[in-house]
C-alpha cells in the first residue's frame, strides 16, 4: 500500500480521539444517548480543529447498528464500514468551494426526497459552506428549515461571519476551539509511539506550538520532520532545522544587542541566520512572539501556562524583562509588526529586516512618544555610567542636535566650506523632520537617520544625505524612494533637488559640509512684524 500522510492515517474515528473539543463531544454524545437528534448543525472554527472529523463520526453514530454506551459508533458493523470506506450512499460529502452554485443545491433538494437504503439517516456534510453563492444559500433555506425526518445537514466553515443570518438561525452552532499545545503534544507523542519514532519531548512540544492550535498542521509538520530524519531520533535542534526556525538563545542574544544599541552586532546575528537558510518572515514572526512573551512576563507573575516555555527559558525571560520597560517592548513589537506586513510583498526582505533592526537600535530615528522616552532612558543610562555628553553645536537645528550629527562630528573632519550652501538646500533642511515623517515607515526611518549635507568645495545644489551605513544608503538610493522623497520635498518647500545618499565612512564625506540654517531662521524671524509678537491686553479680559 502506498504511503499515507499522518493526518489522514490517524484521522479520529471515535469521539474520544477528537482532542481539545470536549464541550462539543459531550453535547453530541448526550444527544445520541437521549435520541435528541437535530436536523441541522453548523461546525465552525479554524483549520485543523476537528470539524470534518467530528461530522463524519456523528454521521456514523446516527446510523450505527451497534452503538457504544456513550453513543459513539462501533466502527465494526456494515454501515460503519461502508461509511469509513466512503462507499455508503447515506453520507454525502460536498465541497462547497468547488460546488457552490444553485444547481448543486437543487440536486440536494431532489435527492432528499428518497429515503436511505441502509441505516436510519441520510447525512449531508457540506464543507467550507461559506463559499456557497447567494443564490445557493437561498435555495438551501427551505430544505434546511424543514427537511425530511431522515435527513441531517452538517455544515462546516472556517469563516462563520460569511454565513447568512437566515442560515445561522436554522442550525445548532458549535464553535471548535484552537487545540491547546498540551493536547496536541499528547496526541503527537501517542502517534509517534505507534509509528515507533523516537523524539525528544522538547521537539514534540515545539511542533505542537508551531501548529498554532491546528492538529492537522501539527501532523503535517511532524510528517515533514520524520521524512527529513528518517530512522533517526527527532531532536529539538533537528526540528528547528527542518522548520527553518530559530532557537530562543538566538533571540536572547539579538535582544541584548538591540538594547545595547549595537546595530552592527544585530545585523551580524541576522546575517548568520540568513547563511543558515532561515526564512525572513518566519524569523521576524518568531522574534515578535519572543517579545510578546517578555511583555507578558513583565506584566504578570502567573502566566506560565500561557507562555508554555520551559523553566529554564522562563528564568531567562524574567531576567531580560528587567532590562527594559513595557513601552520599549511595545515599540519593538510595533516596528516588527509593520515589518511583517511589508515583507509579504517585498523582494528585498533582508534589506528591510536590516533597516528595521537599525531602527530598533536607534530610537532617534523615530519621532513618536515611545521612541523619545527610549532616547531619554538611553541618555540616563549613559549619565549613570559616567559617559560625558557633548554639547550640541551652535548652529544645531532648533537648538537641538540633528539626528546623526553627533556621529558626524566624530566621523568626519571636513575642511571649512569654500562656497556657501544654496538657499534651496537650507529650506529643505529646515523642513527635514517633516519630510522624513511624510515618507512612510521604512523610508522615513532611513531618512531620519540620514543627515543632509552639501558639497562645500563647489557649492552645488545637489543634496547629499549622509547615511549611517551601507544598508540605509542603498535603501534611500532606490529610484522609487528618490522619486517619492522629491515629491514630498516639492509639496512642503516648493523646491526640487538632485539627491544622493552616501555612507558616513565613504571618502566623499571629506568634501561634504553641514548645511547652515541659522541665518535663514534669523532672517525669517526678523521679517515678521513686531506687532505679531505683542499681545493686546484686552485679549485677556
């Protein structure tokens, strides 16, 4: 016999094998024992939670010739065997995704007129019923409301919100919950014992967690792991390799680099994951989940059952939760959540992920409240550690150091400019914070880290943007980003510019200088009539 996938081989055949849905199993058993059989049921819930399996078990149970005491089917009589083999005319399974027209439902209405040739009931199982067309739902209404006494409808769906209210009101609704990690892990271990496959408990639990509440997904993932290491023991590290995921120790090391503001160290960890074949979207999703666990640890002392981590990992989480506060964690999670959405359609996933890591390590790149608080906490830590803070230059924007200019004063020692900066570039620099904020999350973060410069040796009108590293430089220099930036500049200032991003450590920095804006601001202030600064005393009465 050809190989059969685990989720098909071990599909539940009795109610006791349906894991994690005790509230539904008990109700169905009680109906069977009391003879209170309904005519229409709606099974709804996420994928792989047992909807179709429970429907098939119930279809056998109502027709079984020798049911068990608790109402379960015997699976031994002729009726049960025919239904299990799929040869019974009493149980009709319909896939609404491919049979969703009015004609398909009309066929059902014609068939229900005939009594079952074997057993007591004719059971129609309509899977993915939300895919039916409006006309098909309307055709089903009358039959669903008053079917013959020997007909039972079981509708299954993953999107109950798409079911018309007129259908919902005619059905008994049963909500299938996501299956717990403990329930999935227990079932997986039971099946591994039957298959005589050796596996570490930690590996089994990780597969159960990766399944996200779906028993079918868990069996498919385990099938994949077994096939890759056929005949060998499944260890935790091997499961991580097969599923393309990352150990929590890597996330711990990455988080510590982020907290320290070590952008280079963070990117090195990411590059190591890329070399090992890890997928970017999965990496970001798992890191976000790791930060979620940290956030829960920070805000509660009794969440071990929710976190579902080992005692060793829990101790590590509690230690790291003291390194930063909840607002910082919320900022990290928000940035990574935005990144996850961007990665779905991105072609340069690694570049976007590297840019996001730089944002995590550089709070000064963001202008929201959480980022400002993070910058304040960073300064406080430096003061506590005895780091001397350098005063901002006299011509700093708005009395504050411009983002990245502190680094620029250290990295570059450009000669005094021979030519004055063009007025258009001065105007652009005065509005730079607004410009960066209007270009979107990814490009805006890169622009916030870049410092506007000009060629002091020639005084040309080209706008140079000093990027902190090659990643940010390449991100800004993408043609579509340059075009987007120019559109925003023209909208805010009425100017356009020839723009080029350069790396802070490139040789070109020797000829570039800061764009002075003090004189421009002073001239604008002097041009405002003095009456605008005077207040009429009558305004206060």
